[in-house]
């Protein structure tokens, strides 16, 4: 495969990193661990932002539907 990771290696969740280098084989696992840690912190922040955004979307859309429903009832109940 010319030094490239296979599809299974890229999507493996076992926790063991498969690092293949093209040349001298001096890639370190400490860099991999450092990037995994930073990536994990980034995911936590992303989850928090997505959660708060979803809550805002949910309350805003519920308010909007209620407003439309009230307007509809006001116009249909007039005699």
C-alpha cells in the first residue's frame, strides 16, 4: 500500500495507533498522543456549543410555532 494506512486502520477504535512512515520510521507516538488529547478537548467544546445551539433552536422554534398557532386561531375564530 505504499506506506498508507488501510481503511480499517483509519477507522479502528481500539485505541492503538497504527503509524506508518514512508522512510526512516522515526515517527513518535508522543505526538500522536498529544494530538489525540487536543482533539478530545476540541470535541468536548464542540459538543457543548452544539448542545447550547440546539437548545436555542428548540426553544425558538417552539415559540415560533406557538405564535403561528395563536395567529391562526385568532383569525379563524372571528365571526
